C-alpha cells in the first residue's frame, strides 16, 4: 500500500521544478496560451496580379525594343555612301593604270624617195628601241605625210604617218640635204632640222645607216631630261616595283629632288605680283606695263594650255630691307625680305601668288650676283635704277619657268610640252594616292560618315583618271588629271566627314550612358526579380 506523500516531499519537488529565477521549468500545461505572437507572412499573390505585372513589363520592353530602339537607330544612324574601294586601291597601288608616254615624232623626209623614207624610218626606229631603257617613255616615229608607194602589195605592213594617227606630235624632224651633218632646234617651234649629206641616206638593202643613228642619238638627247623627270615621279610614287624604272644616277636624283622642292604646286591659275621697292622717295613710277606687255605677256600666252595668270603691280617707297651691308651672304638672303613692313599680297582668290621684286640699291650677293630665286615664293633683283627693265623681265621669266617646274634645257616650246606631260603624270599619281588614302580611312574608321558628295567625287575622280591615263602626254590628259586631282582632294577633305574623326566610341558611351542608364536599370532589375520569383514558384510547386 502506497504511502501518501508528505508535506516535505511535495515542497522538495516544487523546489526542483523551480528554475534559477523562480520560474517553473516544467512542461506547460496543454491548455496554456503563449503570450508571444507568431510572425505573419503576406498573403499569397493572386495569379491575376502576377499576369498583370508580367504584361506591364512585356509592354515596357516591347516599346523599348520595337519603338524606342528603331527610332534611336534611325535618328542616330551615320550615312555611309557606297565607295568602290577595290577600284580605289587598284589606282593607289598602280594596278589600274600604267603611265605610258608614247611620244609621236613626225619626220618630214623632204626630197627623199618613198622607199628611202620608209627605210630610214625603220632604221631610225630600230636604233631608238636599242637606245631606250625606259619602257614608260618611248618615241614612236611616223612620216609627216602619205609616203606609201602607189604599188605597195596588200600584205606589206606600212609604217604610220601623221595623217593616220590623231595623237599629238611631240616633235617634227625635218630632213634637209646639205654639205655637212648638223642638228638645229628651232627656238620658237617644236622642230628639229637635220642637215645630212647624200651618202648618209640608207639604201633598200641596208637595215641601218649613219643618218638613222645620228637622228636617234639626237632624239634621245632631246628627251633625256623629260625621261629622267618622269622616271623620278614614278620612282617616288606608289607604283609596283616591277613598273618602276631603273634607279637614276645619284646626282640626277638629287637635282630632281631639289627642283621638285623649289617648284610650286600645280594650279590652273597663278597670280603674279611685280613690286618695286626703293629705300627713298624716288623712283615713284616705273614703266612696268610696257615691260610686261613686251617681255612677259608672250611667255604667259604660251602657257595658256597649262595655266592662266593674273597680274598686279605696286610701288613701295622708303622700304628698308631686313639686312644691312652692301655684300649679302647666302645666309642673309632669307632675311632680305622685310615681311613686317613690305606689303606683299598673299594668295588672291585661292590662286597661289608668285612675287617678283625689284629693289633699288647697290647691294650684291657674294660672287657678284644681283638676283636670286626664293623656292615656292618668287624672285628678287637688285639694281641701281629702272631705266631698262628688259634684263629684269628676262630674269623674272627664267624664275617663273623654274617655279612652274619647267625643264632647264631645250627650247621654250619643247620645255612647255615636257611640262605638260610631267604635270599630267604628277597629277594622275597624286589623285591616285589620294583615292588610296580615302579608301584606307574608310576601312579604318567604320563609324565615319561618308556623304553622297564624297561618293560623287570618287566617281568623278575615277572617270577622269581613266581619261587621263588614256590621253597622257596631251593637253586633254592634263585637264583630265587636273579635274581628277581636284575632285579627289575635295572628297578626302569633306567637312562633314572629317568632323566625325574626332568623336571616338568612348565619347559616344559617355554621352549615352547618363541618358539610358536611369531608364535601363529599372527594366533590367524588374526582369531579374521576376525571374527569381518564377524560379521560387517553380521549386515550391515541385
């Protein structure tokens, strides 16, 4: 029989159930209610609300992708006209055109019989071909009139005559019988008179003759300087190595380099300024108009096929030079022109200006000279008075020819013809090089703007380059080369295109990021948040 608990036992059990702080650590009764409330989560989101939020987000992204992005692309797209890059690089690399100058030499055989003329022409052409070592510049002979015998067989080849060829004749060779062998160049016409003795005429049985060799040697000497100038142009251009001529002699190359540095850039129009500077009040007038009319105008008229010239004159009193002393050293010549006080006209109307100055004084350059040439600028003459302007005009004429880039030897007509051919080749090579630079710029900067005017300029350049290449050596070839060079320069330096070069991609990022960032961040974060919620719902459903 169990013994009922005593009061001491109950008290002991009560002490054991009481905790450290007097709180009962035993189990709470089943009917007890907790005094701490439980954390209550949000109610589950309705599927309709989720769909509405997704629809709003989809509409926002659709507006950005299908409305905002096309409008931005259309309003900020850079127009790039299509350029024939392959054709441009072909011209730049020298593959599209090989500059060739087949100079036509017309021979007037005079009293020679038809068969003798044919034999002489063949022998001279063979001698020229043997002497020529530059394929881009070769001489082709032709008779100056119909020299074909009346009973020539149909299968017999006939050498060309001037009437059978429309190309311009570079030189007329007149054969004149005489007592001695002599070659004389006419001073005012592209004509070479060859005096020969009767025993020098080749017979029908001979393939060579002393007269043929003599003519070929003289022709080679006449065109040697022109050949060297064209060879120098091709050697300093981007022509392929296989088309470049053989290396020029060092002294010849150095002389041609100095000449190219001294001469002006080609222009269709030049402005000439003739100035009289005097350190005192006299002379205040000079007979420049008459001197120009007599000594300068004929020369300028002969340039009409190459360039045009405008002229003005001036007199400046009390003009002091930039140097002192009666003997001028070579290093003093650069400071002789007093640019601070002398009113020298700059380029007028876009045409380059050539200045020709007469200074009244007794100074002279070391060595006794009283005139000198300033490269790409003009010429200066020092003389004690202006009683006779003829020597000064002749000196200025030589200065002008040097500044224009004319050859230094031969007669004036031949020098002008050579200048036409050399300028044609130079302009053609320069226009081709500019096209290559434009093509490389287009490929290197994909974001650069290419206006329609640039494409039109390239088309004009290519068309005139082809015409110039076909007609090198004549006035038409020079004009086509000039138009091509001007069109290429305008296309390359188009203002709206050049401005794009100075806005790199980093600049565009710096502009767009502050504008698109605040709008793009909420859209992107919303997509990420919805993606995370969808993933949770999917895991909870599983």
